[in-house]
């Protein structure tokens, strides 16, 4: 018949084989991927929540604090321990009969802390508050990561639109060159007009090259914020078309467009309402408030060193000594009682711990005040930036309409012989600048709106 030890070993081996047969994914990884035809802003935000390294580290800090809670709570619940020993010595060293040279013993001890001056309870409360603070830190990091992803996504869309504007500019310059060459062939213009059109076309090439490089760099910054690993980048590059192989992400979906109506958004986001929302919703403030409460409990835990500790214990022992080690020849019995310990003088170690805990509490409260001031300034800055961006959006839209009409009139006048080629080229440059400014104003408005949401602690509408 199998012994109990053999059965236990067999069961342990069975569970170990089952655990090895079903490997789990590494911590922090997700099965989500970017294997999609296009990348939308909601897809990017969701991917960042699962893969952003800063968010993953914040989650691990929560798990760390949860482990601290388990460790601290161990003082408040009963503890059970097993002990055992076996020894043998030379027969010439036996105190009694020369044959009594083998001894063994085993015991089980249960203990329960009854009183610790409030230190155990305060430490447990402090640990639980630290977990809540870590969860609020995660929320703050998620908000910052989402703002970063939004900003970089808008920046990539802006870079893409700037590439399109420069390509359209070159297309118009090429058409202008062809028109001038046709006029030169007909003898209506001089070679100087052709040369000036060629120079304008050549001067437009560097801007397009720079815009394309800015787009590639914007994609790389977005990939970093998303937390896309290099392996996923290689897989995307191998599956992409030659035109897309230069980027490390799927093509961005959509165009850079305004989120809502600028004037209405600024009216709704009044400064006083934004400040009140920030004080109530910002996880950074709530986190520091939790840490201050935890610090107060740490002060209580440190002061508990001045008070006695009282514990109850119970023990049962089995012992045997002599030439026979049979189980039936054992001596066994129980022991129960109370145990107290009071450090009447500990070299002022408790005083030192109390001073440290008080100082950490004061530092946390000062950090809370400093953060409140910083968030107040952040909200005011975000609100001011949103107001400015809203005004720029309105102004740039009018400028584009005027520049487009100016170019049309310049071409009509040039065809009629009442305007020069310089007038047409100048109008084309102004139209290109107006379009770039318009896209830049849309980008600044969307970023300012996202920054105001983050400053006031408003959840992202796409999550």
C-alpha cells in the first residue's frame, strides 16, 4: 500500500504537469493587436491602455501594495506554525543510559495578537489606503497617457494633412509651369517667366520632403506612446504595401477635424466650473489625500511602540528520547498562556520612528497643497489655450476662403494680361500658408480641448 507521503508527491506532480501544460501569457501582455486595415483614434486609445509601459508599471505597483496589505494583516489574524527536530549523538555522550542517544520532537503552535497599542490596526488601514492611492495613481497615469496618445494622434493627422497641402501646392506649381511654358512657346511671355516658375517649383520640393519626414517621425512618436513592440512593428512592415512600409503603424483613419463647435465648447467650459471640477475629480489630489490619511495611521502605528503588546498562544508537543523511536513511546501534551512584551526603554527608537512618520505626513500635506496650486494653474492655462485656439479656428477659416478667392482672381487677371506671374505665385504661396495655418489651428483646438479634459479630470469620451 502506498504511504501518505507517496500519494502527496503524486498529487503534487500531477498539478505541476497541468500547470506546465497550460502556459499563461506573461504579465502585462494582452492578446490585442494592431492587425487592422486602418488605425482609428478609439483603437489607439484602447491599445494604449493595454500596452503603454507606464500604465503597466502602475498596475504592478497596485499588485505590490496589495501584497503589503496581506503582509500587514498577518498580524491581526491567528498564526499557526509547525516545528520538529531529530537528533542523534555518540553513546559515550548520553547523559543517562548509553543507549539513550536518539531523540525526536515535534509541535504545533497557534498564536493570536490581542493588543498592540493600535499599531496593527493602524498599519492595516494605512496599507489599504496605500492601495487606494496606487489605484488613483493608475487613473492619473491613464489620463496622462490618453492625453499623450490623443495629442500625438492629432499631430500625425496634422502631419498627414501638411503633406497633402504641400503635394497640392506642388501640383498647382507644376500646372503654373506648364501654363507659362505654353505661353512662352506662343511667344506671349519671356524666358524669365519660365525660369521664375521653375524656381518656385524647385523651392516647393524641400517643404514636401520635410512634411513627409515630419509625418514619419510623428508616427514613431505615436508608436512609442502606444507601446507597440518592435516585433509587432516588423510584422506590420512585412504585411504592408510598399507605400506603407516606411511607417510602423497601420494607416491612420479619418482626417483632422474639429471636435464640436469651438464657440459653444468655450462657453460650456467656463473657468470657474473647470476649477471646481478639477478639485473634485483630479486623481492626483485624491491620491495625495489618501496618502495623507495613510500617513496619519503610520503615525499611530509608530507611537504604538510606547505601549505593550499582548498575545495568546497555544502549543501541543510530541517528544521521544531513548533507544526506541517508536510512535507509541512518545510523550505529548499541551501548553497555553498569554505573552506580553513592553519596551520600557528602547534607546529612543520609537521616538525616532514617530518623528519620521510625522515628517512624512507633513511632506505629504505640503505636496497636496503644491499640487492644488499646480492644477489650478494647469486648468487656467488649458482654458486660456482653448479660448485662443477657438479664435484661431474662426480666423483661419476666413483667411483660407480669402486666399483661395485671391488666387482665383490672380489667375483670371493673369490670363487677361492685367496681372503678372509674380502675383499668381504670391497668391499661391499665401494660399498654402493659409491652409497650413488652418490645419494647425484645428490641431491646437483639439489638443487644447483634450488638455482641458485632462486638467479637469473629465473621462475621455471615447473610453
